[in-house]
């Protein structure tokens, strides 16, 4: 710690080197190229003599990895430039030495010099391995954004390259890439779908660490291969077509990507540590170049946000299976490779909900709430080549897995100044899975987390400021963060986060497939389904104007006795509270059921509604999501807004079947369903009516449309 950081000013050129330099052409660039070749040859000899790598097939992974080999060149160029006192800029010499596809004449000169040298066949093979193909991990993090471009990104004034691509499994991909002067370095999405990643060699070919590729479950399915080809080039991804069927496939893809990102980060840091130590010993001082900036302000690099403990359990189980592969099966080996695993199993399994067999819950409910459904948890993980350690301190973790509630509790604070957010300052990969369940829990917790990411840390913990990337020091971290969001369906809240909270300079890919058949096709009860449009002046006035329309246009007619047994289905809890307060003020006959209602009060409300003791039943969507109460006696349904979970539309209407009616209530058999909507409810309507019918509905001048069950 007492040594000074800086560049050595002492020249160490031998007489032979000077003579060799005089024989070169007058071009100073050619002089550098030839010197670089000589230095490269010396570096090869050093590797062989010092490290004794006589058999190239036994070269460790840390030496043959793409990013690590490029760092050998970067270090060599920096030392050579200091020695000649003609240090080239970062944009001059290193790219021409490193880029495998460069057509610069100087690179041709270097290749010819290498061919003329009397190197052995093994040395030629080693040199070829030093010039690897482009590595997206390294390219993504090495790219430097200038302040002017960042200002345009913040202002949203950057023109974007837009493209729509059709793939076999993901189908419709909408690609958005911000344009800049270095767009030729940005990876574009190919119109042709990628080939299936069937073997470990296929995974290695796309940049997966060999140690991980050999242990990863293969072959990947077509869906997994297409998803991985997008996330592997560090673009943001929004995939709103996660189902109960493909959920495990999706989970494997992002787990593999997170694992790969941490292993690459670790390999890069370890190699740089070794090179810094070598330079310190050889130069009597530490020569620290920008090439060694490989860290952030905090250690955590990957944040995975999931709704339940069971979700975290499945992710860690995948990681554990990968780490334990090819390790002899024994409890001792398990404890060595997965530390604190027994504690993890005790805390993240069990406590499953009881599903009755007499009146079974819907299939999607049982699959969603299987396992441990506790939503208050956080877990830190640190990863090495052969070991996965659980329950590490957040500031000593590589990966954080947490629920929104658990993370917010950890952050604490009642004001922004009190919030603990330092561990979120250097997140490079953010994964949000099962976003629809997080929305049902409390969306505000997730927004709170996003607001406190990439802020300036209050305290630096074990941070070597000389190793921190420049763009991290400049406060540009959020423009390098990759965000992956997975959900079961499209919702405005998801679009808002993806469009406004994700600023990756690499661009984004949004999967958006039209809904062919909406949930209206699953309605079994023959009744009129009326869709009434509410004209609103702006998004900020939606809640007030919807309430005003309901009170003055809809509620008066449903107060009539012929509309007894009317359920008012309210998706938004804020709207639910507004209606409840209004009904109490106006002394309207009603009972209520929300997610906070106790069991005995739910039973009483259902009984009163069924036996005509209450005219209205105020019912929240979140209550239905978490409890799936089968309410009987519904004859008329008012959906205050289209359901956020589109399959609830048909499910609620089918509860109005004649078998669920009170035959002694003295009412006729008339039934109806009224849905209130605005022009901002397009994504919600798509799931009910289908994309084509929704477009016609919104384009029509008629305020009321009636659909009949087939």
C-alpha cells in the first residue's frame, strides 16, 4: 500500500534493440510494429521458460481465455511504449494488435514479420490463440462512452436503429440500438435464428467459459439457444411470454449467463493481479495501466430479483448442479463445493401451501404457489472456479438473489439519505424473473430498488480505486448495465420499466407477439359482454376520470333491484380504496373482499352476498390472485378495468354459471358483464379480445361494443 502508482520513466532498451530500430523505415508506426513483434517473441519465451508450458494442450484456462490473452498484448504494448518514450494512444496501437478482423496495413506488416521469424509450430499455434475472435464480455465493458453521448442518452435524443426480426421460437423480435460513431462495433441481431447449442463445444464457440461449458446441461433447446444468443451479446431483453411450461428453460438461460459473467470477471481480475505482480517485481514499482481497470465500486455484479424463496431455491439448485458436475458424489465433496448448502435447504424449502383435493384450485395456481412462497428473503453468493459459497456478506458477494421486499428491508432507511444502496452501485447484469408475480406483491418495492441503483457509494469497502473502470468513476454505470426481464404477459408497468429504466448503450430486444385468440374464447357462460370506453384527457388523469365516469354513468343504473348480486371487480388497489370510501360515504349496500381481509370476514361477506343481504360485492384482483376464492351468486359483473391477468377474465365470468346461483333469491336469469376501458388499456385488452379485435375496438368511434359468448 506504501508504493506509489505510476508509470516508469526509465528506458530499458538494449543496444541490439536500438540498432534494430535504426534499420526500420522512417515511419514511427512501423518502428513500433517491429518492436512489438520482437517483444511478443520474448513474451513467448518468457511464458515457456518461467511457467514451463511445454505442452500447449495443458495451458490453464486462465491463460488461453480470449480476454486474458488480449490483456497480455495490452500490457506488452504499454511497456514497449513507455520504453521508447513514444507511448501510442489507446485507439492507435492496441486495437491494431488485438483486432482479429482489422485490415490495417500495419497488421499485415506484423503478420509478415511473424511468418519470417523462425518460430516453432507450437509457437505459431500459441500466437494464433493470442489473436482470438471478438469477445462480447470484454468489448462491452472496455468500450468508453464520451460525456456528450451520455448526455444525449439521458435526454433521449439519440436516434435508434430499429429492426424487426422473425425467429422460429421467439417469433417477433423488435431490436433497438442507439446510433453512435462506433456503431460498427455494436453487434446487430441476425435475421436468421442462431443454431442450436447442442454441445459444450457450441457453448465455447459463443464465448462461454470452458469450465462452465463442460458442465452446463446440454443440449439447449431452440428456445434456449435463441434467448442465450441475445443475452450473450449483452443487450437488454424483455420477454413477456414466459409460461409454466417453458419457465425452467428460461431460468436455465439466465442462470447460465449470470454464471458465465462472474467466471469471466473473476478470470480477468486474477490474470491482471498476476500481471501487476510481475510488473511490480520487474520494474521495482507498480506500473498500472488502464488495461488493468477491471472492477467496480462494489463487488456484486449480478442481481437476480425473484418473487418467492422457491424461485431462489430453483436458481441455486441449477448453480449447484453445474458446480457439482464431474465431482465424485459424496456428502463431503458436496460440502466442499457448495458451502452452507444444508442451511440453504432448511431456509428455502418447505412451508408449502396446502391444496385441497375436494375443491381443487386451478392448475396455474398450484404451479405458481408450489414450494416455499415466502417473499422476504435475500441471499449473497460468491463463486470460484470449483466452489459456490452461499450466505456471503453482500459486499463480498458476486451474485445477489433477493425478493423486492427482502432487498428493500435490507436497504432500510426512511429517506433517501438513510437508504443503504452501496452494494447496488456496480451491478452489471440485472435479472427480473416472474415480473407478473412481483407486480401482484408490490411493484413499488421494485421501483424503489431501480431508483437506488448505480448511485455514488457513501463508503468504499475494500475497493482499489486504481482498478475501478473509468466509466464507473464517471457515473456511467447504468449505461453498461444489462437488464433481462421475463414475464408471462405484457403489461404497461413492464413496458414502462423496460423503456425508462433500462439505458444499455448496446441496445435492447423486445419480444412482442400478437395474441391470436383472447380469453374471451374461453368464456362458457352465455351472456352479453359489454365494453364501455372512458374518454380521458391524459394518463395522469386516468384514476380520477375513471372514478367520475363510474359514479355518474355506471353506478346509477346498477343500483336498481334488477341488478342485485353485482360484483365490482377492481384490479388496482388504489381504485379499490377509492370505491370503498365512496360506498361507505354514500351508505351503499355492499360487502368487500381484498387481500387483507381475514378468513372469517371473507366467509361472512360471501354468505351475505349469496343470500342477497348485500347488493354489491367489492372484490380486488390481488385477493383473487392470492386466494382464488370461488364466489357464488354473481349475476352481474362490472370490471372497473380490464384484468391485469387476462385469464382471470374468463375465470370470473365462468363463476356466474347457473350451478353457482341461489335458486331461492327470486331473481330472473338475466346476467351481464360490463368492462370499462380507456385508450391506455390496449395491452390489457389484447389478452382478452386478441390483438386484432383490440385494434378494431380502439380505432372505432363507437363508445360501446357488445360481444356474445359463442
